[in-house]
């Protein structure tokens, strides 16, 4: 039996058994439950984030403007080797893992009320969450769903592999800027959907997740009779929340494609901020960045159980994780088709600077999880 098969067997016999759900500690409702979705294959896992109105309210109360500014970029968790490990193996074979001849289902992108600026997608923003007493951010994007409530990101930006359990107080803010503006809303996570090979094995071939979100809100500063900002007894500004509606109505949603060729123009977006291995910080995380490549390379790393990754040249650092890989991207409309997410950074030439970023291959399995997430209504 291969090492991969042994890990899978151990997981099925232990953490993720053949039962419908596994209860983990730490959710607002008293226990985080990983459900094997009844309406999808048993490897599709759904976990509640803040499904009840009272839990969503607590998350809204938690994320003040001050806490958002205090968050740090989230570094990709290592499995058994640091990110500065030797270069991954690369080939130029097909990126599709299975059903290579199957015709992919094309999900069309949509436009929202937000206007495209500087050719950047309005759908992309920051994912914020808490692990213990630490506040972090990653990147993510709105993707089309009939319920207009879906965010795509990296699985490690919503699921804490060190515990293991979902992260806490998860939110998405599209179009986040250095001044902390949230014009297009803050969206509290409702349900996390991912592959149980990531939840149970930390298999980086499945480092993607689809999170349904509640209706958005934004803050409006309270003012006194003289038009001056109101403050509480501690001198902190007083805000009131304003409902801004559904995510996709506001910023649109990217399309979706899977089983695509390696030779395709790919735009990667995100909010990098972490340091390079040499200690430099080329990004500050205050603005959206992008990389463009006309082709992709296969990347494998046995210590990460990564057999079907794809990579492009890019110097992104921590904070960019979860940002979308868009193909057929149109800078005028800000629309394209989601075909990957920023997952791991690589220093392929060992010069102590990241020079590539990788994504799991988007296959039929990715589409099945995405499709299951689109059925979840959040109001």
C-alpha cells in the first residue's frame, strides 16, 4: 500500500470515519461539525461557520475597523518541510487529474454594481479570520452562484490544519483598500465546503474551498448634533451597521472552469504582504497585486501529498493565499473564469526569494464541491 493510501485508510478509520459527521471543539454553537454532504459524494465536506443569526451577529460585533487593521498576513502552514525547501518537480504534462476527456461545464461570470477601476476585478478581496488570539488575512474572490453568496479561497484560509478545525470569525471584504474602506460590504461566513482529503490528510492537491456568506453589512460612523464623530467612554469611534445586500449583487461573480490546458493565459490576484525568505518585504498588503503568465507548469511535492499542482512565475508572499487564478480575464469588465487559487509559494532557484506560486489543479472534484456550495441559501 502506498504512503498516500495508508494515510487515507488511517483517516477513514479515524478522524473522518464512514459516519455522516465528526464533532470537533470550538464552534460558536458548541462544536464544529464536519458533514459529509448527503446530496454529494462522501468526500464533499461541509462545516458550519456562523450559520445561526446569533452567531453571525457575534462575528459582526467582533470585527471592528481597529481589529481589521491589526490583522496580519497568513503564512501557508508547512506540513513537514519549510517553504524554502528544494524546488518542486516540474513537468509540462496535462494539468487535469481525472476525466481529461470530459467536457468541462462552463459557469458564466456576472457583473455587479461596483465599477471596475484600473483593470482590477471587483470580486477580489481579503478574507479575515481568527486562530486562537491571532488575527489573520488571506485573499479570495466572489464566484457566481444562483444564490449570489459564494466566495472561493484556499482551504488553508478557512480550515486550521494545526487543530484541525475550521477557523473562527471568518469574513470576506471585497475590494479592501489601505484606508480600510468597506464600501461593498463585509460578509460573514455561513458554511465552509472543502474536500475531505484536505480536512483529514492536509493533501495540498485539494487546497481550495468554497464558502457561502450572509448578506453584507458596512459601518457608518455615528455623528453628534455638530457633525462630529461620536465616541464611547474609552474614546473609540461609535459605528452603526448598514445592510448592503448580497455579495454578487454588489461586486459580481467570476465564472468557473475546470480541466483546462496548461497553455492558457492566467491572471493571479491577491494581497501579498509577508516577507521573502531573505527577509525583504516587497509588498505591504494594502493593495491588490497580480501576476500574469501565458503557460503553467506541473508541480509535485511528495511531502505535501501534492501530485497535481500547477505553478506560474510570481513573487507573491504570505497574504496572497486564496486569491483567484482567472483565465480569459477581461480587464474592462473585471471578469474571467476561476481556474485555480494561490496555494503555495516556491523558491525554485534557491536564491532566497519566492519566484513561483502554485495552485491545485481544478478538476471534476473541484466542480462537484463548487456545485454543492451553490445549492446553499443564506438569505
